[in-house]
């Protein structure tokens, strides 16, 4: 887009947002005062922000303007009565823009809530919150392509990435959007959707100076034929009382418990789990319903499928009668999907998931097969050796089978190992083919470079614009090294 066109579009968006704010402003004195507080927070230095400890402040979510009219509402764009429009929302060849408008008082509440959970901005704990609560949702306006979505639930999201970004003084934080979160307060938005999507995540590409990892990793999983979220690049602007502020280049990610299970399986009626904690390792004796976090069907409280997987995984027939053990295991777990996932995940080197960490995956009981099916999640740390001991070698040397039995026990079985090896060969020749991936990096880098390198201080993980090209070069070198590693492994 030429500069004058971009400026014209920015001005149009600013005018539309300002018009909305003017029409809906009921308590000007309160808003101006709150805006002043936020302005002081965002304009002061990290040291000054660190001095303002607000953990004792009450967190109040402001619900106002309940009688507005949803004038932009159409069936195709806002209603529940259409299929998700992937072509519109998840484009591979464009960087689209989202504007989020949050009242000054609600933005202050979001910051206060974050302070209570993670400590003072810029000097916080940089670790997980002491409780299991998510950050608060607040009602906000979302603008896209000249249309408004009303009273959308917006909150900060993430675990260590959220805490670490906050502690380091970077306001480029991940967001979760829920388009009918506040429908009880605002009946006008009952079953509001964003082109058929109820929930979406805006990932901040934490510590990824290329801003490509989340997108490329999910592309590779999908190219391998696995169920995985769709992703796309977006620029995000947030107006919290002082006009649109560029928060940076984000990756929009489809939510598994919203549309992935509805569109990539026969239906979304099966149990969906997002394990987190010791039970997520499937080590012997770790079964804990609270840690097999159900994302649907909660009222039924039926955990027999994951409990059966744990029981069969550790059944004595594994060593005494391997064929019987495999038959039992194949009946409860889609082992073909898991082994293909494992091949992809190990080739691309994705350490922040099962095998090193007890999180970042879903299990879905596919109604078509009655088998638990593995779904990868949260891939911003992929495509690098990684931390916490780093990604495992292709033969899983150093892995404790008793600690991570879904990998260790299957790899020790000759039949499953042969399938894994076949998938490794298939993936390196197709989904992670060096030539294809190099071209993809080149294409995506050209697409997003101007948006990544124009991020501003306090809203970026880049130290300079040259960091971006350096990070892309590192990714390309990684693809070459992984081909060599696979060639050596398969000899």
C-alpha cells in the first residue's frame, strides 16, 4: 500500500472510531479522567511505571451504553447462521488489520488486574500467576474493513509468554477475543460472530524476531494432513483513550474449542481436553481429572476415555504381548495421527510441548472413530533447538520413557517405530521439504517485513529492523540443518 493510501485509510479508521466513541460516550468526566490515568501510564518510562503499584485497586469492568443499535450487523458478517469464512479471516497472502477500542476505564482495569496477577509492569515476577484465573474480559469494539463488532470480550492471554512480556515492559501482549462474551449484558449481540467465528486468539509472536514461527509451524502440520488451527498475519491497533496505538504484527489463531473441532472433524460433540500439569505427561499414577482440562461437555464429567488411555498405555501386555497391547492402544488413541504429529514436531524442533512441557496440546475424542486424536497448539517456540534442554533428537536419545510414555513406549515398539520412521521420511520430502520451506520463508518475509520492522519501542521484541532479516536467515539455515539431520537418522 502506498504511503498516501495508508494515511488515508488510517484517517478513515480514526474518524469512524471517533464517531463511535462520540455517539456512545455517556459519562465524559469519568472517561476523560480514566484516559488521563492511562495516558500517564503509557507515556512514562518503565521505571516510573514500576513505581506505581496498583495491586490494591479494585478491578471493575464497566458496562455502559446498553441501548446502542448494532447498525453494521449483517448475517454474513455478524451472525451465527453462517459457516466460518476462512477465505476472509485467514488469508495466507495478506496482512490484514484489526482495530480494538477499549474505554479508558476498562483499559485501566485490565492493567490493574495484570498487576495483581504478575506484579508491576516492567519489573514484575515474569512467572505464572499464583492462581488459575485468566485475565479479565472487558467489552470492546472491534473494527475490521470498515465494519464494527460490538461489545466484544477482549482479554490478555498466555502463560509464561504473557508474564515475561509484562515483566520486561513490552505491551505487545497476546489477546483473546470472544465475540458474544457479554451477550447477557448486551442482548443486541446475542450469538455475535466474526464471519462465523466466536473466539479467536491474537498471538504476539513472543520472542520471535521473524514473527513467522507460529504461522509456518501450523502450515507444516496442516500440510502433513493433521488437524490444526488456521493462522494469519494481522496488524493490531488499540485505542484505549488516546487514539489508535500500533501494538504490532500479530498472528491470528483459530481456537480449537470453537471451530477446529467443528470443521476438521465430523462434528464437535466429542470430549475435548487441554491437559495441563503432571497428568498431561501420562506418566504412571498421574491421572487427575482436574488436569485433564475439559473444554466442552463439562457437565457430563466423563473422563473414561483419557483414563482408559492412561491405563492401557501402562498395561503389562506392552512387554509381554506387544500385539495385544497395540490393539488395545489403537482402540483408544489414533496412534497413526500421533506418530505423524511426532514426526513433524521432532523434525521442525518444537520443544515447548509434550516431551519437555506438560501443556500445549489438545486431545479430541473424534466421534467418527471414538479415538482420542492429538491436536498441536501454541507453536511460537517451534523451528529452533529451544530451551529446557532443547528439542529431542530424532531418535529421542535422552528422553525418559517413564516420564513421557506416549513417546518413549511407542518409539520402543518396533511396529510403531517403523511407522514413525516412515512418517519422518514422508514429512522431510513433502510438508517440510527444504526447497518448499525456503520459498515459504521468503514469501512470508516479504509479506510481513514492513509491518514487523515498523513496530515501535515498548511494543516489539526486535532491537532493530536488522533483527528481522537475521531471524529469517536463521530459519532458512534451520531448514537445511533439519534435512541433514533426517538424512543422517534414516541411514
